[in-house]
C-alpha cells in the first residue's frame, strides 16, 4: 500500500445531513485500499450555541444528538479497515461524545477503541475578565454569553492521529481542519510549510459541505442538471504528498464531480481569494488550477500559502429575545390581495396594542418572501397576483409574553381577518444572536487526550 496518497472521505456536511451518506464512502475507501480517513462535519455556529444550552440544562449533554445515527452504520467497517474517523460532533461536550462512541463500540462488539478528544476552544472556561475586556465587542458588554468558542486548527487532530487514535472527536475547530489534521499526520507536514498547509486546507474546504461539491447544492434543472440526486454520492479527496488533490465520489452513486461543481465549492464563503484566513494558514487561490482528469475526477493544484494569522476568530452567542411566527393560507380569486390585507391587519394590531416588536416581517410565500425585508415593507408590486398564497408574519420581541400576543393576532385572522383564511400555524421560540471577535492565539492552550 502506497503512503504517497491519502484518501479522505466526507460522511456529513452539516448536522441535518443524511445518516446513510457515509456508507458508500467507507465502502469505496475500503475497496481502494491504502491509507484513508473519514470525516464528519456537523457543527455550525448556531448548532454549537444550542448544544451549549442543552449542556446548561443537562451537564452530560451538549454533543451532537444524532451522533449515534451518523457513526453506527460505518463504525465497524472503519475499525476493520483501519480507517480513522474525525468529527466535530463533540460540539459543547467532546468528552460526552467520546463516551457515546465507546458505548456504541461495545454494543457492536468492537471492544474499547482509542478515542481522542480535542479541547480548548471554549473561551468561557478559559479567558479572564481582563482578557474579555480587551476583546469583547462593545455591544455585548454586560450581556450574558451563552457560548464563546474559538476556531482551533488542525495540529491537535494531527497529534491524536499520530498517537494512534481510531476516532478523534472535536468541538469547535475550523471546518477544513478536519481534513488538514489527517494530512499533517500522514505526510508529516511542518507547521510552517505554508504551501502544503494551504493546499490541505482547501482540500478540507472542498469536502466540508458534503454533497455540495458533488452536485447537491449545485443542481438547477435546465441550467445545471445533476443526475440521480436522490442517491447523490458524498465526496472523496485523493491527496498527494505535495498537497495536490483529486476530488471524486463513490462509483455507482448519483450526483457529479465536474470542474464547475468544484469551482463553485472552492469559492464558497471565500471573502478574499488571495487571503483565505484560517487558524493554520492564510490560503491564496489566485494561482489555483482546476481541471477534469476524467468523469467524476477533478484535480486541484496551485494553491499557495502564507503565515497563519496571530489571532483566532471566535463566535459569541447570547440570548436574543423571542421570535413569534404565524402562517395562514388564502386561495382562489384575490388570494394575494386578501393575504396582504391580513398582514396589514396584524401590523396595525401590533401598533394598537403597543407590542414591543423590534422587527415585523410580512411575507407572501411564493409571491413576496425571499426578497421582502424585516422593516415590514411589501417589496413585490401590489398588482402581482396568485391563487394560492401563504401569509407568514414574524416578529422579534424582547419577551415571551409579547411574542405570544403577536402570534395570537395571526391566529385571530381566522375570524377577524379577510375571507377564506385557513391552516393557521403559530410558534414562539427563544432566539440566539451571535457576534464575533478575535482572540490572540497565545491566550489559548488547545490540547488533546484519550478518553476511555
């Protein structure tokens, strides 16, 4: 088996992804032979904040609640084939997630595994009041934070894999680090080998959103046609020692890997192609080359790198009041006009009752929704007509009672509003708001350890 190539497969691109998606990926990795790693990316900013809230209520919770469903279908095969798993499904409680993995291993008759956790991203447990005073945004001073997590890099993942970890569980790390860590461990790249680190970072960037790079989010019928999307295959990267890679997918799966799908994902969330900032390196894509080698095989090369930033980005989440939502349907002649009138009635009732609604949004789903605004103005022309319209009214309030009062006004449209309304649905939920700051990396002490 050649050690000059490492295959990395992606089994999930977010917490709501398909639970069975990793199975064809693992089968392909095992059939190919040679060194391989399976990564799961399941942690978004809001996902982490919700995990922190769960841990407040239950100290042994806080990891991705569907972890078992993601890992169960592939754990035994990965262990048998010697394919390590790296995932950020630890969220707010990597140790708890590691315990779930060990319990699953026992249940499957695999015995205890070498499960490592990466820690050190939780700033609420790390920074002193004086340090917070230096970095906290002015608008958050005096507010209670729900979560504060720095984006860690790939070095701790690499160290755990070098020590023989079969599963590495992280909390908040930069998404590309899930692939870069295995590459550092396998090829022995130095911490200042900027070009290779940048190349490996972009490998992770291409993989991190799962099926986005294999045609999922790319698909647009008649414009960008993608075959057999219901069976879309998740991506596999074949990475050489110099960082050059080929993106592919398991044979026999749906979707496609083309130059266009790869470029679209390559530029996803890139604020500056000459300086993509990550914890490990600043990647430069301006000389990158993307070309198709064969069907469903696209190569990336030419990525350059520069020294990593002196700071780490952190996401801060805090309680953001309450959200009230209500929907009601109108159909037939004049449906759009009646729906608009219903929205106007609710807005006027908010004014008459003096409800402290900070932003009131009115949408006619299918007529004027995506391009409406939170100021409550109707963006679509008033003359636009439709015979099947769903009115949605949503408002942000500082307290639950006001949110419930707003939701009730939508409910009241059953009899107080325009004719023909039906199918009312209302909900009231607490909101989380987020902000960001930059923390000197010298303040953090990330680490890893095995968890029995």
